[in-house]
């Protein structure tokens, strides 16, 4: 089966392309390279020994998307492409609403036009807002603190409504928690442009000496040690969750949490990283970051029950793989 992966050269997208190829699917990646590198095509081939087809397009462009469907029989879509920085979304909300929502509608229209029924959508735990933990799929969603989260909630509603039309769509709405780590080869991983927003790439750049110290955003939250608690999931577990979702699609739209079900604080991540890699991470406690919530972790029973999927990689592997990629990546780029 041919699977179109939008954002297929990005962090989660490239790992999902690897998982799809290893599961026997053919992969067509579409990416505008705004937050990814074309070199990932060769790295995916190096890891899997298999080729992927690649289109450098913007998936908001309907003609570009239709060209792919005209050129290939598409059996399913995994839609990652979109803008995803919470803080940035507050500064440029129109770009976020336009890119994230129009791209989803363009792809859904193409599916209708070409009779493609399998659709896996990249959503986010951000849609839960400041709900009580653990987050459960049938919870009422609360307003998020940012346009990014709102675009994900709106896309979920659009896809849920179009899936109500009998036999038109089988859709999985996957709510990610905090993806971290990298493929064990060290060839692909999280390489944000500029100063990282997210915790783990910031920690690896401190470990590398590229950044002086980690600023921990607040230690006065009502959590185990006062620092923010999140559900960190290895990106390969997340990628395998997409394959499981694709293989267990059923008519209508169905929501699944992709997390580990474990909450880990910032200080616990620092300690785990130091112990896993025998490296000291200097840090300073600073004021809270606007928009952060205290705790965010998943109830993961539904994905295990309905998809037969459960995250299996632990914090040590997450920290080791993240560090291996950081070392390997910087050497590749600077060599
Ligand atoms: C994790 C914890 C911070 C950086 C976001 C999006 C979410 C998803 C993942 C897209 C928090 C603390 C962080 C730093 C710190 N993205 N932190 N110093 O905010 O939980 O989730 O990214 O889908 O939608 O909301 O991830 O890695 O930014 O923060 O102390 O330099 O680390 O306060 O407690 P977050 P994060």
C-alpha cells in the first residue's frame, strides 16, 4: 500500500517513514522543507535500505496535492505537515490558522476526490487545555492557551464531522504528548532551527556546550518537585503508534492518546539525562514560561485496547538516543 506522509522529512515524520517502510508500506513524502532537511531522504534509505518518493510542496496548495494523487494510487494519508511552536503561534496566529487548517481541508478534499478513506491526523495533547490529569480521550476539551492548540482542536472537529458521513472516511486523531529521542542509528532526530523551544533539544545542546545552561521555567508548580511534569514518549514509539493506528482504522473518527502514561518532571529529566550519558547539565531556575501548565500526561489504555500499541522505550533510551543524535548530527553538519 502507498502511504502519503505530509511533513514526511520532519522530526516525527521521518521516524514514521522509517516505521512504515519497515512494516512493508511504500512511502511518498511531501514536505516544504521549512522545518526539515532534504538529506533525511538519504538517511531514511540508509536506515531501511529502501527508497521513498519525495515531493517538495506546500500542502496548502491544492494543485500540488492533486498532482501527487494523479501520479500515484494513494491508499492512506498520515498528515504531519503544519506549524507547531506554541509560543510562535501567539505571535503569528493567522499563519497558524491558515497553514494548519487549510492544509487539512485540502488533503481531505483530495481524499474525497480520489476515493481515499484512510486518514491519520497528527494532533496534540495541547487540545486538552488545563484539564485534570491523566488526560482521557473522551474528556471535554478546554480552551488551549494558544492558537497552535486551537488549530489542532479545530482540525479534529472538522475531521470528526466529515467522518460522520457514512463510509466516507476512517480517521485516527492521534494526540501526541512530548516526543523526544531519536532513531538508535543517530542518523535522524530532532534538529530545531535556532534556539530550541522544547526541553530535550535544549538539554542536548547544553550537553554539547552549544548553550551555556538550561533555564528551568519555574519550580513553584504543584508537582512532585515544583517543576513542570510531562509525558515524554520516545519518537520511535510514537512512529510505531502511527503504523498501529493505520492498521486498525475503522469507519468514523477515533481519538487516541499516544503517550506513556507516566509523568516526569523537568528536574527528573535532567537527572535521567545526566545519569544515562554521564554528563553534568548546569541549570538555573527562572520564572515560569507563559502558557505552560503544571502537569500533562496521558491515560493510554484506549490505544493499548484498540490499537494493540503501547510505548516500550524508557527514559534512559530517550536520553541516550537524543544525545547520540546531537553528537552525530553536529559532526555531520560541521564536517
Ligand atoms: C516541557 C517542560 C517546560 C524548555 C510543547 C507543545 C506540545 C508539543 C510538545 C507539538 C515544560 C520545561 C522547556 C526549557 C524548561 N508540541 N522547559 N526549559 O511545552 O510540554 O509541549 O511541545 O505538538 O504541543 O505544547 O514541551 O519541551 O517546551 O516543555 O524548563 O528550556 O520543560 O516548562 O514544563 P511542552 P516543552
